[in-house]
């Protein structure tokens, strides 16, 4: 398990964010498609269409990981009346974009051990996040919120 990591994140001060958007995602794997659609629409509004492929890949991996590893099995019941357990946040600063996925688990993400099979069908999500983003990490939620946030940062413009 990775230790919580906040380094590399832009300032958390909401006043310093130039744009932000978020969407709630249901506890179904079809939500990954909705997250990609939301990401495409948001990046288009922010004139960041050229970053869609990398950002959408990372969003897909983060959302898939949240649904697969962080959402309790009983929350995938479509009849269960509850708040969506996963939320995608996109935040844009002048030179950075952060994708953050909130989920209800307190357990940190786990990276693949170096001696594991990289040809396996699954288990490469965090490797892809690390490869396609400029940095990533996670931190537990505090206060009345429960769970954690896993984030990925992309540099924009001249910083990229």
C-alpha cells in the first residue's frame, strides 16, 4: 500500500482554481463510460481537447480502481437508495489539471509488486496512471467525509 501523498498537488485553496467540475458516478462499471463522456465535455469547455486521450485514460483507470477495489459489493445493487459512492472531480489551474476520484474506502491504492506478471489482464491501472500523468497520489478524507481521494496531475501549456 502506498503512503498518503500530497506533494505535487497545486494549492488546495479553492479560490486559486480557475475552473472545476465534478460528477457523481453510480456503483456500476458502466460509470467509466460516463466519466469519460464527462471528461470529454469538460475538457472541451476548457479548450483542452488535445489532452483528452491521456486524461481520459487516467480517469478511466482511477474510476475503474475505485469501483473494483473501494466500493463495497452491496453498493452495486441498482435498487439500493443511496448517494453515488464515487465522485470524479476535474480542477484546472493556469498551468495544471488535476483529476481526482473520491471513493468510500479508507485503504490506500496498491501498486503491483515488481515480480508480478505484467502480462496479466488486470493490475496495471496505477502503472498507467503513473505513465500518463505528471504525478499522482492519494490522501484520506477528513471531517465529515469518509474515504479517500486518488488524484493525478497533468501539466498544461509551457509547463508541459
